[in-house]
């Protein structure tokens, strides 16, 4: 029997400003961290340059030029049936340096136009305040979130957009995949601990002290922003966003069970325990002690965290991995991480293991732990799409991935999980965050843009466009066979 999705379920797609907006230096926007990242590939990591060099290719500069195609793209989302669109605001489009006295009116006006276009089509915006970018000036001046100075600057930015868009946006997320801040890759994208660094992203070296101190500052900033929203804009719904990298024990060896528990706590539970429950978890004490972490916590910080718990929990889910203590665990790549290869699963061309059953398991684990509404706000697969001579893209592999994960969500709802929405990553092709590629395509909509920077930016509907359209139109009752 088919599982019924609840009435009013949110169906849509998810994007990030830095990966698809383009117009990186247009209308007063300042350079962000991502504007200093060159392109890479599965074999070659992205590189960072301190100065933006004219003879090098920075794929985020142009993205897919949503800045000039937003009306066309939102119309295509509406044609699929979206009733929600997850997007982010570029901090450096609002405050070009991050510490400017006054906001950039041209940047604010751009998002007015985007939100008005969404409203025209009956689409609810779900807005991330910080999605893997910050004004690069804040890296140069403060080394990103290692400095407490960013707390007040972020709150000022959030307060500015809250006031401006209070009648246009209801659903907000503070930091995208905040838990990646525990890793060196997160230090590049999320916390910006790269002052003066030049070279491959894989070469960034940060200490646990730096990572967790930066995270503490983000927790305080998030808490203050959520409290501000609850006090001044009671209509707002505030959420967190975690990168959920589900892992299983490699064997039934108790040592593997314990190792996996520790990995799940570090990777998946630590940040959300703070943001949902409002306090550092008990297990953090031992981890901090054993890794030389001594947080500098100022008066009021813990109260800010306690006062700023979120209303709903959101997460990305792409894959799972295994954790073991034995030497025979083969490693594979994944979303912002590496993990053990599971012999029972197939993988994408980029080595990400496909595990729809794991999504059902994750939803149950998260809901059992927190008992607040959940959204899957990123889920998808990167693949190499081919355009036929008559302009068609037959992506059966993406359709199969979509169907299996939607079925898994339906099962989780039947299990009792309060799941309120699903936004596929990315509904339109965009620049890959991890590799900087365009050939790693996620979209239901193909964009004629390529890794060498060429392309017409023409939009084409893939077969998956119509498959998702059918699922949405029937609220998950059809199109999953």
C-alpha cells in the first residue's frame, strides 16, 4: 500500500547563492570566500588563491547566472510544481565587506525581486543565511569565525535581512551543514579559517581547538539570531541544518560498534544537540579533553545558546559509510567527508554510496532524538549527463535515485516521523561545492555551462523534470513505481 504524504507537504529544490547566482562583482557585491576557489575534479582538489588572478578560472564567479535568469528559473520550478524553494542569501551581496556600516541597497533589491517572483508562483522561500560563504574581507581581517568579532557582524546581517523580508520569508536556516566545521574542508567553506592560505583545499591544516572555537562562535551567533527572530518576528520559523553522514559499524565487533557511536556523535549529533537542545552534550567533555580543546566561553554565551533553540531540524542526506577498527576497511569519498566502503551498496561516478534505506533509518533516529518537525533539504546525485542530438537528457539513473529516496521518506512517515518537506539538491545544474565542476550535474534542469567556462546558459528539461513533476502533483501517491 502506498504511503500518504501529509497534506501541505513541502516539495521543492535547494540551491546556494555562491554555486549558482554568478554576478560575483555586480551591483556592489563584494568577493566571498568561494570567489577565491578555483575549479577542480574527482582527481584534483580545488585550489585557493589569496588574490583573484585574471588568468585563472573561478567557476563560482559566473555560476549558472541565476542573477540574470531568476525569473526563468523560478518559472521552471513552478512548472515542476514546487511549493518551496530553498536558497541562500549572499552575505557579501548585502554587506560587501561584512563589516560595512550600511547595507548594499542593490543587493537587498535583488532578493526582493527573487522573493516577489516566488510569491507570484505560490512558492515559499526557505532561506539559508550562511551557505558556505562569507565576505572574504572577514577572512583577511579576522581569520573567519575564529574571531568573536563575527558574532555581532553576523547578527547585524541577519537583523538587516529579517527586517527587510519579514513579509516575504517565513522559514529561515542559520548555517548550512554547520557540522562540517569540525573538518578541514569545513574550515575552508564554513568557518573560513584560511587567512593567508594558498594551495589545494586538501592541504588546509587546522587544529581541533580552532575548529571548535569557531563553531562555538557560530553557535552563539545562531542562538542570538534565533532569539531575535522569536522575539521580534513571531511568524518566523527557525531551523538548523546539518550534513548527515550516516555511518554503520563495519562488523559486529564491539570495538567497531563503539567506534561508530563515537563517529556518529562527532559528525552527526554534536552540532544539532547544541542547536536543538540548547546546551553542549555531556560526551563533548571527554572529546574536548582528549583533543586539547579548551573553549573560550564568555559570560552570556551559554545563555545565548540556550535561548536560541530551533523550531525544526533540517539536514542533507546523500550517502552512508561504514566505520571500523580493522585495517581491511576500504575508504571511499562522500559529501564533505571520507568513509568506509559498504560492499552492499552501489556508488555514483564520484564514489558516493547510494543508500535510500539509510535515509529512512536516519529520519527515525533524528526524530526519536529530537521530536521536532524535520525537513530533508538536500538529497540528490551528481552524474554525467549527455544531451542528445534533439536536445533531450535521458537520466533514468537520477529518476531511480529520486524514487527510491522518496519511497524511503514515505516509509519513515509511516513509521511516525513528522517529516514536513523535501528539497532536492540542486533542481537545476550548478557548480559543485566539493570539486567546482559543472559536469557533476544534479539538476532536473540542464544548464549549458561547462568546466572550461564556456556555454550559452540555455536551460533544458531533463526526463527527471517530468518524473519529479508527477510525484509532486500527486503528493507522492504516483510516479514511484
